């Protein structure tokens, strides 16, 4: 088992959380119509809904907030962000924006239009949405090992480069507007992409003259996995690995709410093409604001400049990924199945294995998420049939290949004791799993139903 590394920080400020009684939780979740998104966060003990924007900033970052330069143009904080980003990514130009999807809103229409396609190892939901809003179509091209939750593969987030070539030949290179490499591969469970794979993808892209965009939300976690698992990288620093990764793209879009450990923010990076940068600037001004703030306050830029550096700290990453590995090792011992190996930011519990008697149309992963709340006030979410929704043509419930209950771990927020509570709750649920019943939907909107649907227990 992997050694667990204790928090490389001590606690200077705390945010109290409260534990409701089981009866209170039963009442709250019923009032929320058995939808975790409808719960008040005050009624949640351990919140594992997402790792996005939920991290804890450091004293350095909070200090930086006070030092933020709020000038409309030429802000000192903007300059600090440019220096910090250049140091990590090795690119020439950067444009701050208010979050990851804002970067996508600026960048995707520069490459994509009706009749074109974008090919990615896997598009994140908002990336797919912006590809489609630009009029194009999004094609996922992850290796088939990503579908296998049991067998080990060090880089389950990889692009299937053989299939990539087939797809380019099929659509014609002029139709492929963009190749997007998502690191880590969020939708495949925070699974990393190897340097060899990124290099190969970029070679294929160059051969067909197709630009490469890196979706960089969890680039530091990806670099950590490369350092741990890929030959030739053990002695390289996280920043050296990051610089090599980014050298294979011409542009990147990034949600800074993940590895830059800030609560709101995003970034676009342009390797060196000045004309490209001019286009990014011209598009950002009407959409996000003037180039030296891009939808953020000066203090946010300052916090991002510092958070980018902290996110690449090896001790921090070792602790961060170590938390997920700690959870995974405890679940191994308890015989609880999850998407293996554990990814960077979350653990995906295999609810199909824990609740085999609950059919997909009664939502086993949602059932487990609700049970975790009732058991210990833990908020997680369904990544399974409940989230997939209905087939738009037939109106029939889609049967998802997987029924995952996702436990996303915020950065620097919870301690090992919190992780133990999570494990104990899962074990308690497993012991009475055969007595659990599924749920049915009593009301649902036509799209993205999982956020607002109402359910009732069967
Ligand atoms: C979170 C995320 C985004 C979107 O970022 P927001 O800041 O939520 O708008 C895009 N791509 C990936 C891979 C992400 O994880």
C-alpha cells in the first residue's frame, strides 16, 4: 500500500461544520426531494460534491488578496500573474478569465464552426457544450482501458492515438478544427495522461496540421502522476514536467478552480503566436472584460499567481494524491470496489457492485449517495444512469455502463479523520446493503435533470 503523507501545512483558521442527527438528516434529504444538489451546505458535514473552487487558500494567498492591485489597466497583480504563469507553463502570453468555461467560450469559436469536429481524449461537460455552441461536434477518443474499472493501467486517461488517426482520416484533416488534450481526464475519473501519449498526439496533430489545445484544469496532478509512474520522469520537477507537457500544445484553457487552488478564476495560455494572442484579447474584452483583469478582481489575480506556484509543490501534491490513495487502500481492505487505480481528485465508488439488487432504472449510485448523506452527512453525487437521463429520441431511461458514486475531495480542506469517517460510513452501508431500496423520479426537467429532479424512495 502507498504510504500516506500527513498534511504539509498546519491549520490557522477554521470553518465550523456541524453534525446533524440521523433524524434531522432524514428530514433534510426528504425536504430536498432526495436530490443532493437541493441540500443546504450548512446541513452537510463532509462535502464531496466537487473539488472545483472548494479548496482552502493559504495564508500567502490571503495575504496576496490584501495586496491586490485593483487598477483597471496595467495592474501589478496582473503582472505577477503573468510572471507566475510564464514560470510554470513556459508560454509567451496569458489571458485571465473568470473560470474555465469562460476560457472555452473565448477559445472554441476561434477554431470551430459548423461542419467541424473537435477530438479529445474526453471532453469535460462544459468543453463539449462550448464545442457544440460553436456549431461543431465533440468526439471522445479515450483508450479502451478507461472503461475497465478493475484492471490496472497507469494512464487510463490517454488518447487512443490509433483511433485518432482513423477519425482524422474519416472526417478529413481540414474538418478537424481542434484536438483537445484534457489533463487529467476528468470524465474518466481524474485519470492521468502520459507524456509519451501527449507527445504522440501532438506529432499526429502536427502531421495533419491540426492545432492542439490543452484543457489544463488538473495539469499539476497529471504532472505528479507522470513523475510517479512514467519512466524517465522520476527525477524531474513538477514544473519541468508541466513545461514539457505544455510544449506540445499551441494554446491552453484552464479552470483555475482546481490545481491553482482558488475559489474562482480561469486562464488562457498562448504559446507564442502573436496573432492568436491578438484574437484572444479581442474576444476577451467584450466577453470577460479588459485584458489585464478578464472578469476577475485584482485580488483574484494575486491569489491565482500564488496558487499556481503552490499547486506545483511536490509535498502538497504527494499529500493531495495521497489522500485519495489512503481512501482507496482502506476501501481495498473493506472489499469495496471503485474505479481503479484511484484518480487524482476523486474516488468513484462502484455502486453496481455494492448494490447489485438495485437495477439501473432505480439508480444504485444515487441510492448510495443518498445513503452516505443519511449515514454520516456526507455529500457525494451520482455519475451513472441517474445523471445520464433519458434518451432524447425515445424518452427511455438510458442504462449507463457504470454506476459510480463520486467522492470528489476538495484541496487542503479535510483531514485524515474526515477520510476515516467516509470509510466508516461506506463500510456501515455495505454491511446492510441488501436492505437498501432504490429511488424513482417524481419530477424531472428535459435536460441536465440530475441538478433539479425530484425523487422518492421505493
Ligand atoms: C472544471 C473543468 C472545466 C470547466 O471549468 P469551470 O471553472 O468549472 O468553468 C473544464 N474542463 C475540465 C477538465 C474541468 O475539470
